[in-house]
């Protein structure tokens, strides 16, 4: 197998978008500002680089792709082309001097030809002030300039940027590749399916894994769930003793509710037939969820899952987290048949 280049990676992960952008460039219809929205592992940087390569390549293939081998392509891949400006945040934020560098570059025309391209990754990590100061350059580009802004989560992007760029949603990452990326940031195999349903980026997953928050949340929810399944009224007490201490802010409260939806969803999946436990979000309690699935039957299980799904709306409606969960617990207990 030949070695992977940004071009082959982008073709593998985002085949339609690669074709689309190669065609846009071939017919001179590329716009000057895009926002690529795709979590880590979707190849957003590779797609951006492939576009840069196509713009500068001296030996475009007959199919309309950059060659990846000419002098221009090699300089871009090596990060050594004066008209391909790339910024990746240094730590949690895009630093002030990186923004200064970008602004200086935005105001200069191309060094060598008349084409210049900016690739700014994790634009969501730019401070509001910095992002706003870049807006006028996006609006009034100097010469033949293309700005590719990249993000793992467009929900975190300022509306002013969203409204001035063309938003391109990348294909989501394949589950296998996501699992590999999550393993790299320290997620245990038993946490990977759950994390994939809870977060939009590996960075966000890393955040949940910090200080064992996710591990503790998983354990607490598993205990609460097991108590619910047994019709044990101590499930009600566990809301206050186990779950409340983890609900440290609104964001985490929402995640706990999503986690509760998932654990009941596992049971619902097992209701409809044999399921590989490795595909469940809570493989540790696969047996308990299979048993409760059989005891409840599909109708009552659907009632329970619907109750769990309603909690997110209750939280958004500003109901108190503890009150939401206590009410949910009582409603679930009422569905559990007495032995
Ligand atoms: Zn080339």
C-alpha cells in the first residue's frame, strides 16, 4: 500500500466533498470563506490541505486532483509554503500572537503568485475579540484569498462568523475510527460507545474523562439503574447521594440526563433481540438491562424510555435537576412489576 497523503486521507474520509471542491476549483467557483464542521477524525484538515494543494499544484491529474508530488505540493505538505497560512491553536486557545500573525497575513497579498489560502483549525477556540477582528478580513479579502475555518463543533461558533462563511458539514467519523481516537485520549473500551453518543469531539470527550468524572458518573448511573430494575426504592435516595454531586453545572446535568437515556435505550435494544454486548453503551450492566427488558416488555419499556427523553426538555425549561430526576425515578419505579 502506498503511503497516505492528505489527499488520500481526505478521499477516504470525505470522498464526496473532495470531488465537490475539486470541481469547484476546476470551474473557478470556489468561494472565499468556508467553515468546515467535523469532529476530530473526520479529516477536516486533510480536506482543507487537499484544497490548498489543488489551488497550487503545477501538475493537476487528468481527473482533476493535485499530484501530491510536484514542488508546490511538497512545500505545502511540508508546511513550507509562504502563501498557505495554517494556524492550529496552541493549547486551549488560539493565542494573541497567532491572531496577530493571521491579521498581518490577511492584509498582505500573495508572496509568489496571486493566490493565498488561510487554514485556521479549531476556530471555536478563538476568543470572541480575536474572532471579531478577523471578520473584516473575511468580508473584504485582499486579492485572491480563500479562508478555510475549521471546527469540531459549529454550535460553539459565533453567529457573526457563521453568517459570513459557507458552512460545510463533513461526514461523521466511522465508529471504528472514533473508538481508536477515543482510546488515544484514555477512554476505556467500556466507555467508548457511551462517549461517542455523548460528545461531538474527542476534545470534549477528554474533558469528560478528566478527574474521572465520566467513570464516576457511569458507576453512579449503573447503581441507580440496577436499583430501579429491582424495584428498590433506594434508587430514589441515590439521586441525591450519588448523582447530585456529579451535577456540577448545567452542562454536566444535561450529560447525566443523556447518560440515563442511553442506559434505558440499551434495555430497549435488547428487547428486540440478541445484541452484541460490545455494542451497548453500558456493557457492564448488559445482563441487568437484558433482564429488565424481558420483565418489562416492549410497551412498558417504551414508556420508560419516553420518560427519560422528556427530562432534557424539563431541564431546558429550567426545572430543578434533582426534582427532575426524583420524579423520573418514581415514575420508573411505578412501571416495575412487583415480584
Ligand atoms: Zn502537485
